[in-house]
C-alpha cells in the first residue's frame, strides 16, 4: 500500500544543483525518512536522515551541501543538493529507516566531470 516515488534527478555539471522529491503515497506521517544512494560497484549509502520531523543528520561526504526537508501536506520529502560533485553520481532512493517500505525505482543523478 505504501508507494515511494522518487523524481527530480538528471544530468548536471559539477557545482550544479538539483532538488529530489520523494512522494510517499499511503503514508500519513513522514516524520522519519531518509535518502539513500547507490553508485555502481558500491553499497547503498545513507545520505540524509529526517528524524521526528525536524532533526537532521547527514553523511560527512554531503554535509554543508545537501538538505533534507519535507512537505507534510503533500507527504513529500525533498533533498536539495548543491555544489554537486562527480562522486555524487548515483541512483537516489528514499525510505523510512524504521519501517523499510518497498523500495521505489529511485532517481538517477549524474554529475559530469
């Protein structure tokens, strides 16, 4: 019943910006959500976490560049990505760390070098 749909990815130049969206249908609460990414040949990496609706944590590799936020009315979680680097290239996914819902298709972010 829970469906997670990621969008907003694309091809950008180094230093560019993107805002990813995660539409969480079937959920009434998006207080605890996270963004993950997986690059070719690498394990899935936790990028950003939203806890209790307001507390945030970020991987060291993205601190100061990425921001996780939410829109409660639309049950949508966002990931604002600034100062993108080639190493940010990956498929980005959202999910709830506590529940681990069915994974969505993810959205591809490609930062050229």
